[in-house]
C-alpha cells in the first residue's frame, strides 16, 4: 500500500501530531494498562480528555480515571488477571 503525499501549492508537506504536555502525561499514565488490554486484543483506545476504553463482554467500556477502572475490574476476575501486572506497577509508581 503506497502512502499518499500531501502537498500545498505543489510542495510536499508533512503532518505530525503536536500533543500538549497534559496529553502526553495522560498517555504515559495509561500506557501499561493500554498494553495489557491490547495484548489481549480488547481494542483499547485512549480518548480525550484522557479516558481509556476497551471491549469487554461485547460492550465498549470507558473510564475517565484509574479509580473507576479499578472499581470495575474488581467485579471481573478475567480483567483482574489481564491487568494485574499493570495495576501493580501503577501502585508502585505512586
């Protein structure tokens, strides 16, 4: 698959993301959990303002912060298993 070139007045231009410090920090905070969910093909997404969402039992679940995610995970042994390492790492960072 060939990438399309974007041009302006005949000159090629390159587009890049320019994330704020807050956005980059939010992405870093979710990274361990995101990877654990991605490894299990749960289709995680980071939404802005920073939230994480993923598929669980056929539904898309979305969480604005880790506390809400932890509350949900306590009711789901399969997710506890998937996320336990990431959640343990999170506790150590504090």
